[in-house]
């Protein structure tokens, strides 16, 4: 979490080197979009974590953020972002599962507008604070059940879901613009399939991108 302005610049002289090592790792794992690598390099991940975990911010792992939720693994954030951004204009993007706002920050620097939905109120408030500290202002927040999407703001050039449903919600497909893309982890098990879905009028083409591990997409009951 962000306590002061100095925190933005990070944790001493080592942090630049540590961040660079992370970028090297992303490259080794096949991320080759310069735009995505640049944004990953300049997004301070430590401000999204509690003080006690911030020394691990540039490790390529998911970490706990409270409320039984996690901040996504940098590789997965990069992979999902690359899948929607490469050769594709992003005017409006919908993110489902804001968490602490790390993926939101990356998206906000590559898209004109980002809409993001989170069901746990304290996490949404924390994300709002983190993203304001990074001076990202092209983001709209909603406390709600993201599995219904946000039709009033659509259609979207891309939809990113950062929690896993058992099946792709039909209503989300309907909110994709023609030519739009969705990245979504799908499955009931601990390990899910990360799918890229591309809309061409009423056709939806699916590609398997990876195997991933996300928290489940919960429906109903919001947590205040
Ligand atoms: N995008 C985050 C990852 C957050 S983890 C990052 O960059 O680190 C997934 C988040 O999805 C959790 O915060 C969880 O509360 C949220 N979530 C789960 N089901 C949801 C739903 N139906 N609607 C909105 N958010 C949901």
C-alpha cells in the first residue's frame, strides 16, 4: 500500500536492478511486445502490496493481498495484456476482478479508458487509492458482480477477467465489440485454461493461451 510519495520511486538502489531482472524473465518466457514490457518495467508493483510483502514485489509470483485474494503474477498480467493489445486498438477495456489494481494500472497505460469491477469493497477502495497515486485518471470503478459485465459502458474492444468462471458467461461475449477480444481463465479446477476469444460478428474464435491458476469468479453476494 502507498504511504508516501517517496514510495513510488521504490525501495532503494536495488529496485531498478530487481525490476530489470523481472523484465528479463518475462522476455525469456515469451513476452515480446515492447509496449507491454515497457509498461511492466515502469509500473511499480510494490505499492500494491502491504509493507511486509513489498520486498517480494518483483518476484514473478502471485502474492496475498488480504480478503483471501491475490495480486496476479507479473507473467500472467503481461501475457493477458499482450494478447489483447498486440495489433489491436484499445479504446474501451473492461476488467473483471480489480483486486488491488495492478493489472488495471498496466491496462490504463495502454488503453484510452478502462472500466473495472470488484465485488469486495475494501479492495476496490484500495485500488482506487493506488491508481490515484499513480496519477492514472482514465479509469472508472464499480463495486459489483462482474460476471454480469457493465453493459452501459460497452461495447468493449477487450474484456479481461482476472478470476475464473466454470464457463464463459454469455453476457460478457455480448458486450464485446465486433473484432473485440476477451482473455479469460476458465475451469472448475485449481488449474484453469487461459483462453483468448476473438469476436467476428456473431462468431467467437477461441485459442488456448496457457494454463493458469486464478481465484474463482464468484457470483451473487457482494462483500461490503
Ligand atoms: N486484477 C488483480 C487480480 C485480482 S484477483 C491484479 O492485477 O492483481 C481476482 C479478483 O476478482 C479478486 O479481488 C476477487 O474479489 C474478484 N472477483 C471474484 N469474483 C468476482 C465477481 N463476480 N465480480 C467482481 N470481482 C470478482
